[in-house]
C-alpha cells in the first residue's frame, strides 16, 4: 500500500487534471495558502485547511488508505483532484511542517462508506444467470446491427472505386459524409473513421491532384474493404458459435467495443507487479474525431516490451477529461492491464507508485533492445502487413553511431554491420531536425525508440526517431 511518502512531483503531475491546475496549485503553495497542514500517524493521509474565496476555508485531503489515492475537498470545483489537493501535495514535497493529528471523523466515515461500496458483492445463482442472459441477448443484438452497418460500408467502397476517387465533388462528398455519419448508429467506429479519412482525402484531391494522395486513398479503401471482410467473418463466427461476449481480439475494439478492466483481467490480459517507464510523450490531434490525444510510449523494464497509452480528449469535453503529461519516474504497478494486439499494446492501470529511476533502470531498458536492425524491420513488416494494424511500429533499436549520409544528408543509424535511414512521419515531423543538432555524446552507443514505417513512394522502410536512451537518461526528441 502506498503512503504519503510516495508523493513526489512526478506523482502530482501524473494525477493533475491539466497544466492549469498545476500552475494554480503551485501558486497556492508558494503563497502559503494553507493555514493548517496535518498528516496522520500511519502516513495514509494528509489534510488541511486552505484560504478560499469566501469567509470559510476549504478542507482538502489526500487519502492513501485504499488501493488508489482518494482526493477530497470542500471547494466547488468539478476537477478531481482540484488545485487545493494538488497544493497540499506540493506543500508536502516542499518539506513544510505537517502536524501529526488524529484522522478526522468525517474522513473515517467516508472511508467506511467507500470500503463498503468497493467490497465484492456476490450475486445469487439466479441473479448471475439473469445477468448472463441479458448480456448475451444485448451482445447478439449489437452484432446483428453491426452486420447491417458493414453492408453500408461495403457499398461505400464499391461506389467510390466504381465512380473513381477523383469524381468526388462537394455534392457527393456531402452525401458520403451523411452515410459515414449513419455508421455511428451501427457501433462501427473504426470503419466510420476510415470512411471519413477517404472522403477528406478525396476532397483535397479534387482541388489539388496528387499521386501520393491517390495512393493514400487507394490504401484506405483497401484497409476499409479488409476491415469489413474480417469484421463480417468475426461476427458470423460468433453468432454461429453462440460465444458473443468479448474475446481477445483487436476486432472487438475496432467494432465499437469498450474494454472494462474486469474484462481484460478475465481474459488474462494483465500483469502483476509490473515496472514501466515512459520513453516519450506527445499530444496528437485527431482531425476526424475532433479530439486531442495524449499519446505516450512506455517500456516494460523486465521484458523490454514497448507499450502505448492513449488518453482521448474530444474538444467538446476538454474541460472534463484529465489531461495527461510527460512522466519521468519509474512506475510500479500492482496490476497492469493490456489491450489485445500483437505489438505496442495499449495499456492501462488504476494506480502506481512512482519513484526516481536509477541508472540500473536505464541499463535494463537498453539491454532489452532489439538484437539487430534486421530483427526490428522483420518484426515491423509482419505487423504492417495486417490491414487492421497501425501504419507504424514502435521499436527500441541499439546503435553504435548516428551519422549524416553523404548522398542525401539524411541521418543514418548504424549498428554493427547494418544501417537504416531516419525520416519523419506524420506524428513526429520535427524529430529528425532535433537529432541533427544533438551533441555527439548522445549519438553513439545508445538505443533509439522510433517508429518504423513503410513509404509507398519509394517502397522503403524508414525509422522515425522519438527518443534516445543511454545508461543515464532518456533524451526526448519531442
């Protein structure tokens, strides 16, 4: 169980809802906004009173008595944790004096209520059977509805290819957009997203003809057609077998499924006592869904696997969804959940103990890098062939040096007798420029986290640099 001794700046940054909350919390801490600072003798609680906008102070507390920290405050803010909870944690990390006091009675009552709420309640066999039947019936109806939607998506692809991608005008684009919007009623977010991408690309093409754009549209049509085919086979097999509940397949999420942590655990998609460290963080913009995505790559210290986290924040709900940020500490996680997939699985967790990484951690991550550039490229090729996969594969590749090519002035990563050229991709357009200005000490005897991707124009695979890991630190290139 974590205690208040686990509170660090990394921990505070990891739980803060956004950067603005951190800024406001630091201001409260800096100006000594708390008139009373207390902690419990068992080190499970810090609490205190902070000057507010009214005559009565706000009571804030951070409680570590359960599996996950609980933040409580009497202020009217809807953000959890609010700036006052963050501020009292900043006061703790600043080494301010906290008086040891008894745990307040109201917090004891809230702890008891929370414990009762979280305690497992066993259903009677009759209730469990009723729930199972309801879940099966709901899942069957959804699958049948999805089959109808797949017919719409299939007709869309046929129509686009028969008419020709260059024939799309504002009128037909409006009709296609209406069709894509309909797909939302059929629980098919992935096919819907591909349709929107095709329509957007086709509209750009009509105003500015470009061979690369045509290749992109054809590639998207192939991806949509393959997704429809595989999804239909998947649904039919589930309906025929009667096993309609979630299973270990990437198609479940692609077809609108939302994974619960309990479901992932039932499928064995979790690891106990994991240690992970963040290798990179960036914010991507999803034009199709009008959302910002807090995107990070992480390394499992024990296995070297490269995972990813995605925090999707639709623009219309930005104020209500926690904003993720860079994390520099070692995360020790009781139960690390992973989504289905072959490589770069998405991960989630409920709580983590965060500590300062030692040199041994960086060395451990480096030691788990790919054996060779060839091995990394082979792994990526196998994954990129799958039309349901992402267009890039993140890998950790060791290198002896990174040098400039005399032929085209591009940076080249060399390891033993092999080499691969570095090139930007759409998610990391500027990292190659950063590599070009790094000191030589960072360009030798290290490991690079990068995305391998296929360029259809020259039919070659390139590595987009993201981070460099050496025995002492992680150099983030974005």
